[in-house]
């Protein structure tokens, strides 16, 4: 009996550990998949099996009424729960590996086979006593067919091995080894039980040991995967933070470019000149002064609108802004500034304030520096693929091979125009100049699919609309 009580002490520890693991799944880890659900159930079933084993130890050979009930109930429950445990384990392997049809077939067959084994155990315990007999003194006796019960358990374990083999490609090496322990350890216990014939079943102890090992292996793996996932999420969050930082910087850069663009168009010397002209016109020609004020207010309004909105605008609206600006410059330069509008297509959209800065550069750096004044031409044409906007002057020009001596704000204005054309409409800005002859700025706006003509235009000299350098 000392050996039986020692094994019972081991089983009590197994009850506590398996129950603790089951509670861990329910309270701490939280069950979030079928494999965890089955593992949790197996832990509690194993704890129940070990409890009935302890009941066998404390009630066998005790000739008392309560002992007769406890012993018979514990023996039957132990055998039934062994079959249930193996069936659950086959399902656990299936869910752990997330296997397919073959695994499902093995699991289904195992469930039915285990149910059949359980049924034979109930019949044997109640009526036939094929496997064991409990006499009137509450003493346990093995019957000749006891080994058949062990064979049935062996068949179930063969099904476990077969399930592991089917799922092997979907499992890690550590998992495979731990799952095989569920076969090897209980099988070793069966061999020891046949040899030494203790008064308590060793199979259940082996099942509990292997199940604890499986939990440890898979829990360590899950913890590792969670840590790896958390690390990956942290890295992704850092990438997103860096991306958001870059986006914020780009947004600030764009806002600064927009502000600089407006400031470029509202240079103090230009505003002073216009106000000075309006001042003199108020005394000489009040009607013309009113027209100048209207043009100037429209000019300022367009610049302010471009600061608060970067929506694409109809070309006609931009053209109106250019006309307001050039009309104000015309008041200043009078006959020294000639303006020509050769407008072809106008039913397309462009970013706001991309033509007016080019017209301003033509006045400031082309016409104003020419002793005889000059002419500015605003022209639009199209071909099959693009719209083209020309700003042409016959002023002093510049050498394109040398750095042009623009002031800082003019540089900002041209940079803004080129940046916004490229980013908003995937267009281009090209500037061609010949010193002493003038400058041509060409904005290329790609057509949208609905804007392209069904047929290419006839060859009328505009097939290659963009001029070469020096035009």
C-alpha cells in the first residue's frame, strides 16, 4: 500500500498542476482558438481522472458501504476518462496544426472508436466483468480480458501517432517531440503496469506528465510568438511615426511654399508702385483710378485665395488674374509694355498662381531691363497629349548656361510654380532663353483621358508645340 499512497501523492500534485493550468487558460491567457479550448478541457479532464485514481487508492480493499460506491465509481470513471482524453488529444493535434480532410477523418474515427471503447467498459463494469471484477469485500481482481482493454487503449494511441504523422508538416519540431511524448510516456507506464501490477493505474500519471510538458512547450512558443509579434508591431508603429513625421514636415514645407508664393506675388515695391499710380490717377482720371483699384483688389484677392486653397482652378480664372496683374503693370510702363493674348484652348484646369509668376518675371527681368521696352505674349495651344501655356517676352533674355541673377524671391516663385505643376497635375515647366532676344516659359499640362481628342490633329505646324532652346 505504501507504493500506492506514494503514487497517489504524485497524482494529487498532478491534480493541482492540471487544475492550475486550466484556470490559467480561463482567467489569465483567455481562450481565443479551438486548440486552446481543447487544451483547457484536457487539463480539467486529466485532473478529474487523477482525482478518481486517488479515489481508487483510498477506497479499495475497504469493506465499508461508502468505499464500495467510491471504488466502483472511480474504477469506471477512470477507464472512461482515459478514452475521452485520447479522443480529445487527437482533436487537439488537428486544431493545433490546422490540418485538412485527412486529419478530420482520423479525428472522427477516433471519436467513434473511443465511444465504442467506453460503451464496452460500461457493459463490463455492470454486467459481464470482462476486464475486472470487484468482489463483495471490495477487492479488485483482473479478469482474463483485462489486456484487451489495454489493447484498445493502444489502438487509440496508434491513432494519435497517425494524426501527428498527418499533421507533421504543419508543426514545429518542438511541438512534434512534445506531442509524441503523449504516446511514449503513457505507453511506458502501461508496460510498467503490466510488469509490476501496482494497485493504481500508471497510465493516467503518464498522461498528466506528458500533458504538462506539452503545455509548457506550446506556451513558451506562444509567448515567443507574442513577443515577436509585439516587437514587429512596435517596429511598424515606429515606421508609422517616422512616416507621420515626414508627412508633417512635407505638409509644413508645402504650407511654407504656399506662403512664400503669395509673398512673392505681393512684393512691397510692386504694391508701392501700384498705390503710387492709383494716387496720381485719383487726381487726373478718377474713372481709370477706379478701374485700377478694382484690378488691384482682384489681384490681391486671388493671392489670398491661393493661400487658403490649393484646389485646381479653371485656366480662365488664372488668365483673369494674369490680366489684372499685367493691366496694373501697363499703368506703370505705359507704351513700353505691349501685351498680346493668343488664347486657343482654355477648357482645362491648372494649379492656382502658376502663370502669373511667369508673367511677372517676364516684366521684371525681361521688359523692365530693356531700354526700348518690349512685348509679352500669353498663348495656349494643344496637341493630342497635352495643353501648352506660353509666356513669351522679347526682353533682354539671359544665358541659360550661366546662373541667372534672380533675386531670392523670384527664385522662390519659379520653384513654387515648378513644384506645384509637377505634384498637382504631373506637368512640366521649361524655360528657354537667348540673351538679347528674350525668354519663353512653357507649362505642359497632360490631358486627362476625357480631354484627349479622338483623332490626332492635322499637321499644321503645332505638332511639336514645345520650342527648342533659344526660340
